[in-house]
DNA sequence: AGATCGATTTACGTAAAAGTCAATTTTTGC
DNA sequence: GCAAAAATTGACTTTTACGTAAATCGATCT
């Protein structure tokens, strides 16, 4: 059986974030762990959601953007105008991400150059001394 | 012949940034445009550098990180310890970027799902009304 | 010269995403 | 059932990357 509950510190250790961060995400409405008294009890679903949030964070999504995506899963908007607007936004986000992916590939290539420059320099110095 | 100089507003229009941003980059030592009196004159090399800076920015590099990469091109550090440290950092950055690229691919796939959810919902509503 | 219009400088302000600190409260280990 | 450890809350602070406002400068047109 999968674990029923995770404590907050358990998750902070697993994901390398602080308790403050997880509480902040709760305040922002991204997660809603259960409570026993005041203590938060994180279910596997909460844990999975945190993973997604952190992934979004790594690629530069704002909290608001992440919240919006989560919302769509919970319940897609009921109004046609809203839906179309959302789809346009999703499309724009995809373009942005494709651009970002290209930026990353270009930068990876550039870092290869930086490394080479370093190796060259190292050889120069190594030889000279 | 390539243009000799660009004005600051010319570049802000081309890249969609404010003059404040370009001056900020100069204050931070990322670019050093020429001067005629107090007015900045941007050469093609400055323009190219700005492109790189903005690319770095898009993928989430901090100003400090961008400055560091630029530095290496201008003159790789002369001390072995420094060089090795830098190479380690470059290696870490590359890992980070590869992770980010994976995050982006996962998120692109997820956005496909979001779009599908929207289409489904649209069909439901469209039929119902 | 005067007017105008962009560019500069200086200083202060701001927003997002947490970090930090201090004062409780809860839970637990025994 | 009580002390120690863990968790919570609220307020305040920090950092990054600019935005904004006000005053000044400088070039150019007429």
C-alpha cells in the first residue's frame, strides 16, 4: 500500500524546500493538505501536486500561472468565453516554452564553448608552469 | 556595411525592453557602450551581447550568472583554482539546463492535456446549448 | 536664442517568492 | 502527564530586476 500521509518535514527533505515554502503554497491556494488539529497531513495527491508545482517553478512559471493550470484540472471553466481565452493562453505558453527550449539548447552549446575556453586556458597555464 | 551605431531607443524597440533595463545592464557591468558626451552609442557587438543577455534572462539566469559567463569570454581566469571552480560551475549549470529542458518537455505534454480538457468541455457545452 | 525632444542621472519605489524570527501550540517519547 | 521536539502563525525582512519621477543636459530645428 502507498503511504497514507506525509509530514511537512518529510516533504521538505524530499524536495529540498522549506516548510515556509509549502505553507506559502497553501496560503496561495495551490495545495490543500488535510488537517489533524492544526497539523498538516499531506496525502500522495498533495505530494504529486507539489512535484508539479516545483517543476513549474523551475521553468519560470509564476504562482498565478501554476494556480491557473491546477484550476483547469479541478474544474475547467464553464463559460465559453473563458474557455477560449484559456486556450489562447495555453497556446501562448506553449510558444513561450518552445522558445525557452531553444534558448536552452543554444546556451548548452555555448557552455560547451566556455568549457573549451577553460580547458585551453588550463593547458596554457599548465604548460607554462 | 553594417550599421555603426544604434541608439538606445532603437534597441529598446527591437528587443522589447525599456531604456531603464539597458542602463541597468550597463550599471551591472554587462555592457559598455561607447559615449558621445553623455549619450550612449551601441555598437553591433553591444547589440549582440544584449541578445545573449536576454536569452540568458529568458531561461532564468541571474544577472550575476550572466556577468560571469561574459567575463569568461573577455578573459578566462588566470588561476588554476579559479578555472577548475568555474568548470565545475559550468558543469552544474549544464545539468540544471538539461533538467529544465526535461521540465519543459513534460510541461508541453501537460499543456496538450489541458487543451484537450478544454476542447472536451467546449464540446459538452456546445452540445448542451 | 528659444523651443523642443530625446537622453541622462539620481534616488526612491515595487512586486514576487520566499527567508527569518519570535511567540505559541501540538505532538511524541518515555 | 510532562519535558523535548516538531509544527504553526504572524509579522517583518530580503533579494532580484527593474519601474517611476524629477531635474538636468544636449543636440537640433527654426
